[in-house]
């Protein structure tokens, strides 16, 4: 445990909190700029088991911000490259790679086996599926995105009876998700968001309270953060009382 001495020295973590972290499993959806930052910190912090999911291969245009990969990784699966780097960082953890698109069943299984779900993927369809699986299994969901010089993140659950879910925030009609490919992104912005998502994940795992259901918006131009309360949508198809009753 000497590796984690600086965590153990923290009043809010201590030996008990670090043991919880070491005995935890985190599911990371998407190994782009956000996923690289989150998985690096969770591996270094000693999260015992990491499920890392991405079906994509490393592209040269990723290298500016996806810090787990290097030029020699171009064309290789992100999961394979990421797993080998993460194990170099901390050989005491276990990593399971999921290198294909998660269908509902595989996703539910992965969520069931995880203590925290971290979503840094690049499309609404997957985000909605990940949210539904997290609500259904009462798992905390940490969701984040970054584009241009902007980023956002929010922590949801694990009690969704009173608190909102990701689907309360975004409707199906918002399908026009912008991409970094089309809009550009400043290299460290996904790293900023991913790093804070790692902080939130470790707080969840160590048992440190966190604000839930708040959208945190980051403006890298003005270096300002804005907090917006997310209201629980009365008729949310995922987390409303009727929807949960049907599950
Ligand atoms: Zn909802």
C-alpha cells in the first residue's frame, strides 16, 4: 500500500478509503481524450479492476490529445494500446478490454459488475444506453464531454428515485451531437474534464460525498465554470417513477 501513501495520508480517504478503491471496479466507456485521462488516474490510484471499452483504432489525429497512445500505435485497437500502458503504470490492477460495440446485454453485464460507470464516449445512442443501464442497476454515472474550448461533466445516481439521470438532461431530439473531428478541440480540454471525472469517480469509490445532478460547464476561453441544476424530468422514459416501475 506504500504506493498509495499520499491517499492514505488524506483524512477523507485514509486506509479504509484506499482499501475501498483497491477493491473496486470501474467501467470506462470510450478511450478518447477523456477516457485516456480518466483511466490513467484510476490506474495510478489503484482502482482494482478497470473495464475499458472502445471499438476504435488509434488514428494519427487522435495523438494530440489521447495521451495513452504514441505514433507506433496508429492503426491498433485503442483497448490493446491503452491496456498495455495502464499496466505499465500499475501492474497491481486488472484490466478487462471490451473492443466491440456494447450491445444491451453486454453493457448491462459490465454495469452490473462495476461500482462506478464513467462515460466519455462520442455519441448519444451509447450515452443513452449507458445511462439506462446505470439507472436500472443503481450505479453512479459520471458523464463528460469536451469540444472546441468547452467541456462539461455531471455526476448522477446511484439513487435515481429522487435525483435526475442523463436522459432528464438530453432528449432524443438532441441527436445532433457535435464531434471533435468536425469542430476541433484544444488538446488538454478533454484532459481537464477527464481528470475531474477521475476525481469524482475516486470520491464515489472512497465514499466521499459529491454533488449529484448538477451540470458543470467549463469555458476554457474565460477559464470559468458554471453550475446548472439538472431537474428530474417528470416523464423521463428512464428514471421517472413510471419508467422505473416498468423495468
Ligand atoms: Zn431521467
